[in-house]
């Protein structure tokens, strides 16, 4: 965290520092030339989205993804990536499936 001249604090995470370093070292045209030279159409921001989706698919919490991406709040993270987290419907189905399987297994043992 750093304090501004007005006395308020702002977050200065690693992603913010990297963003500043990238823009200071290369112009947008130079960065585009590097991507064209590698023969790929992916941009750094595409890799950021890929990392976020991999974290979510692996079970990372909203708070973990927020911190890694350097978002100001979990609300920002959810506004972009909410559709990637399993919905409550999926979770409810899983819970019911497990409960029913346990019920059937218990009935087979008892009955």
C-alpha cells in the first residue's frame, strides 16, 4: 500500500508494478511486434484470463483469485469471472447425489 498526497491509500500489488514496468519499457507497437514475431495471436492479458480460469477450475476461492490478479475487491473478480465458478445448482446436485448414494448403500447393507 502507498499513501497518496490526499492521504488515501491505494493498492500497489505486483500486477500493478508489472503493468507499469511493461509500459515503461516497450510501447504498444513494440509489444505487438514481439507477439507477431512469435507467431501467436495471444496477448499478455489473454494469459491472465487463462490463469484465472485455471485457478477457478482447480477450486481456488474468489478471494484467492482476487489477490493473485490484484483486483481491488472480490466484487471486481466476480464481475469478470463469476460464470466460471460452479453454480449453486451444480453444488446442490452433487450434495443430493451423494446423499442418495449413501442412502442406497445404507439400505443395501441393512435391508
